[in-house]
C-alpha cells in the first residue's frame, strides 16, 4: 500500500479578524494615546514619547502582522513629528537630535514589525508542520489497521480452503483405502472448489494492490454488455442466476477486462449474501446517456447509514455470511468501475435485499 505525504494547506500568517483588530487599534488607539500624551508633553522628552509609540507598534504588529505594523509605524512617526517635535504642528524638524531620534524610531519600528511578522510565520510554519505530522500519524495508523485487517482476513480465508484441500488429498492418498467412484469424485470436487477459492482470493488481493498503487490503467472502448456479462457469469458457474441483459442494448464505453471483473465481484457478493434458495438477478437497460446494469439479491441488505462502508477493503458487515470472505470484492468493483468512468451505487431491493447498480456511459453512436 502506497503512503502519501499529506501537506497542510497554506494559510495566512495572521487571521483576518486579527488584522482588522490591528487596523482598528491603529486608527483609534493611536489618536487616543496621542491625546493622553499631549497632556503630559511638557514633562516628557521626545525619546520617551517615541518609546511609547514603539510599544504601540509592537502591539499592533503582534496583533496584525507586518502590514498593520508598518501602518502603525507610519502613523506614529507622523503623530510624534507633528505633536511632539519642535516646532509643533509642522513636519519640519529644527534639531539634529530630533531628526536622529525620529529616524531611529522609524527604523526600529520597521524592524520590530518585520521581526514580529517573521515570528508569527515561524509559529504558523511550526503549526502547519505539526498538523501535517498529526495527519501523517493518522494515515500510518490507518495503514497499520489495514495491514492488520489484511493479515487477519487472509489468514482466516486461507485456512478453510487449505484445510479442505489437505483433508481431501490426504484421504485420496491413503494406500489402504479404495474409495468408491462417487466419494472420489466428491473429494476431487472439494479440491477443485478450494483451489478456485484460493485463486479468487489471490486475484482479489492483486487487484486491490493495483488499486492502492494507482497501477490500474483503463482502456475504454465500445463493448457489448451482454457479452461481458455472459463471460463473467459463465466463469462463476452459478446456477442461481437470472440474467436479463438484452443483446440489442447500446454499446458501452468501458474496459472489457475491468468490466468483467466488476460484474464477477458484484455477482459473487450477491450470491454470497443470498439465502440458500434465493435467486440473484442480473438485468440491464439503457437511457439516452447511460446503460444501467443491476445486480439484485434478496439477502439481509445493508442499513442506509452503512452503505458507503461496504466499499472499504476488508469489510465484513454481516456476520450471517457463512462463507469465508476477505472483504475485497465490492471495493475492487467500485475501484475498477471508477477507473473507467463508471459508478457503482447501492440501493435497497424491493422486498428486502441489496441492489448494486453500475452506471456505464454509452459509446458514441
């Protein structure tokens, strides 16, 4: 199973609400602070006033980042020059010391705003890296659960056919027993059936590996649906099927090999969950854009809220299934269908059960 490195989406260093707060603080707070400082102007040196304004720039930068910080620095510079630098109420400066103080203030304010912005970006980068690591940890945890489920499911599903094959072969090889023909045929049938089950299991595992590694390449072409269904049903050797797929249906645009595997897995799943005397229906019809293939069973069905779960690998949603089942068939069916532009949708069968519907695009006329 291929792992994917998750990258946290890019976000602004400062939230818009904080930026707005910083702008409001600059527009309202600095004028109010200036009014207070004007009452103390006679007792404060210009350097002290500039330090107080610098503190305001730090606060605004911490709230809103670089741009509001630079705005606060510019406003503070203008206010300090206009109200606290002789001659007052003009931008002219008549003292070299005042020029130096204002220049140092402007430079310090810009540097402070930039440093605060960089610190905020560093915190954001750390948080994004932490979020990505948490997501990666969750992904690895999910992969570990999937591997554990795979080992448990494969171990369970291998045990039964292997045990049956071993028992049948051991019986046939007993040198002191001559088996009647019917018993011998039954034992050979057990071996054949168990081998078929192992073959299906290995095929499903390989198919799931291809899906997980994005190695499935679909080659859609015009395909006769009745021929594909006929081959899939013939391979399954299932007498409990009622097939109604007209041979005059429009051709579908699909990969014949993948579509055959989709039908096989849907039919196999329907038969597995049908009652012993139940019938599985495979039927198809068409509209102007799609050909619809329904695989209908009359088994226990699946609750509406859990229908998406059946398409996950290693799912065993119904303990009433008496057969061994690694839980890959429906996941493979949907994966192959989507690879060639089709969809698989579950619904409730009238009277109880599950209907799997494959929507296939019609080939161009």
